[in-house]
């Protein structure tokens, strides 16, 4: 903002006010041409006080007043903050830098003793859009080959009634890749139980916002050992470097969260089902 100067154009009109009895409305009749004047935003009449600026930033970032005051005093053209738009931009910049700094400083999570979760709410499934699901079913019935099947947009997944591995019969899916992931879960003989978690029911606190895993999977490994896996998201066909720093930070926080809970619980993100088996220690491919 160092080289910017802010001004505002103000239109001044003069006239008389009339009242129409029939419509019971007031109306202004302009007298003479309107005058337009330019007012610099450094004018004392529109200047925000330091307290107003500090309170605004504090409300959105929860930083202490003294820290914000030090930041404000370090801005070269402080008068630019008289513009609400510029103040919003500066506040957003401070908030972004603050969250990034918090994410870099998270090294461990602690367990709160006595804290209980409502298990019924955690395992709820998202409501299915019946109309969209019916459209998907009809489209799949009309396909003539596998290539056409892959092009049908998947909005929901109906779990296998014979496998009986899923907690719910139907799940919403966000993409065809997520649909294929659910199919593989149903087919994998080592998967004992799985469910897609409803957004906002089970959350992990991170500096950027609450984060919800997508899938909970109980997997039978070597020596019939059962292990609970939380898959944060199925980022289909993406690599780690394709994720932005916010996504990467949330995933790292999720890993630290479950490390504090139990060594028998693992948390990660995956790009497809083979990637899930690699990251969670199950290398054998599923047909």
C-alpha cells in the first residue's frame, strides 16, 4: 500500500421535498446541477482511530491489542487503513500469516481426560439426494460397456448387501474417484467395517479450521490384528505437492491428533485405493 493515495468522490445535490397525498410518498425535486467534489480519505472527518482499527483486527484474529498496535504502527501509510476495504485486506493478510505460523508450531496434541463424544452423531451418514441418485441409477442401467460406465457421474454409492461391511446402505460421494474407492472397500476381503463420516460430526481442531476425516475403516492385517484407519480425504490422482499449504497443514495436524489418541489408529490422505494400501501397510492389490 506504500504508493497508494485514497480519495472519494462525493455528489452534493440541493432541492426541495414534496409530499404526494395520493401515493403518500415523499419526493425530492432537484434544483440546479449537482456538484461533485473529491475528498481525500486522510480528512480528519473520516479518519479511523487506532482503537477502531485495533478492535477490528482483534475481532477477526484474536490477537492481543498491544501486538496489533505494534503491527499498525509499522505500516508506512497508516492512513490507508481509513478505507474499510484496505483494512479488510490487511486483516486478512494478518490472519493468513498468523494461521501459517500456528500450523508450523503444532508439534503434538494432548488428550483431555473425561471428554466424551456422541458416537451416534459421529457415525451418521449424509442424507442422500433421492432424485440425483435415481438419475445415476437410470444412467448406469443404460450403459453398454465399461467405458460408458466410467463416464456416468456418480453422486451416491449403494453398498454391497452381501458383503455387509458398511454401517449404512447408502453414502454420498463427491466424485467418481470416491465412488471407486468405496467399491474397493466393499471388495477388499481384509476390510471388516467401513463408513463415510458425515461432515462436521467428527472434527479435528487445526489452526486453519476444524477438519473432518472422510472415511473410517477397520482393517484386518497380519496375525488377524484389527486396526482402525481414518482416511482424511480421497484426493483422487493428486500428489502431495499438488495440495496447497492449508491442506498440507491440516493433514499434518490430523496425524498428530491421532498419534496422541492411540498407536492403533492411523490417519492419512490417499489419492486412490492402491495408495491407501501402500500408506496403511497393505501392499497386496485387490481385484
